[in-house]
């Protein structure tokens, strides 16, 4: 009798959890569905009294105009170049710098770590003026390299700190075992430590990519040439003081989100497998 009551309570709890998860899922999906619906309406219509997901006069005209009559492909190409370079640079520098802070003792180590932490207390917009002056003197305003330097420098402090913290959790005995087997320190780092640090590397890659992919304020100050515009700057061109091309805006927003979702799904396998990859059996 008692077991039946417990089973009944368990089913009720599971049913409640199911509805809670379903509610959160619907809350997350609603904005995406709404933006998709807007992208199918005429370009000047934002709001509608209809609850239909697919409007009556739906068409893919906004997507056609986006790719054929606007520089959207160019903006996409610019964002991909900048985001990929920032991601690769961030992962490379953060993985090596974090390892150095975790495994070596050197003069100024504590001060350097505190300095990296202090930079996280200031919003990027506060650092924009000194960085802009620096790029101006280096003649890097309105260039790929200039915006890449700013994005990388703002993402690195967090990435180095979290890589250092993750390396601290990896037993040094694993590296010692590799060294005893004849491996060099670099070999032990690349073949033992890095595979174990896969989750931290994935977080570093995602954070670096997002820093460059969706940023607007810094790009608006550094990039003035329309041929160098990134996607956030490009979408801003669909706004004006008198009207906004909501169809183009919604279509562009959906397309911009696709690379982020694809990257997350692609890297999630390492985020999970990295928790056990390279471990030793007792």
C-alpha cells in the first residue's frame, strides 16, 4: 500500500516537472517563432493582431532581398573572418597562458593574475577610449586587425582565468607519468593536459566567438568603412528615423543566430567527452 502511494506521488512529481520544463521550452521558443513570423510579413509590418505563426500573406521576400539587394553576404563574411580569428587567437593564448599561470612560479605572477581580474571589473565601453587612441596611433582604425585586437584583449582576461582554474584541477601526477614515459613537457601538455581540459577549451572558444560575433558598440567606433561592417552594424542599417525594415531585420537576426547554434552543437560533444577523456583507471 505504501509503495503504491509513493509511486503515485512520484508520477505526480514527474508530471509537474514535465509541465514546468514544457513551460520553459515554450517561453524560450516563443521569441524565435515570433521573429520568424515577422520575417514572413511585409517589410513594414511589425505587429499583428493575428495569432497565426505563418501569416496569411507570408512570403520569403525579405530573405530574397536580404541576399540579393543588400550587402548582407559581405557583412556575414566580415563577421566570420573576425570571429574565427578572435576564437583561434583566444583559445591559443588562453590555453598556453593559463597553463603557465597554473604550473610555473615566476616573478610578477600574482600581480599579473590580479591585473587580469581587475580588468574584468570595468565594462568594455570604459576601455574603448584608450584602445581607440592606441589603434589610432598604430593606424589600425577601420581595419580587421584593429577590431580583432580589441575583441581578443577584452575576451582574454576571463578566458585565461578560467583556463588557469581548470588546469589547477588536473593532477600534476598525470604529467609526471608522461614525462617518465619519455614525453617532453610540451608533449605532456598537448597529449595529456589539453584533452582533459576540453570543456574549458570549449567554453573559451564559445566566449571568444560570442565576443566578436554579436558585439556592436566597439565595432561602430572602429569600423567606418561600410565594406568592413560586421553583421550587427549591417542590421543597424535597416533602421532609420522614419521607418524600419522589420522584415529584413527579422530575417537577418534569424540567420545571424544559426552559426552560434551550429558552433554550440558542434562543440558540445567535446564539452561532454572532455570530462572523462584522458583519465586513468585505478
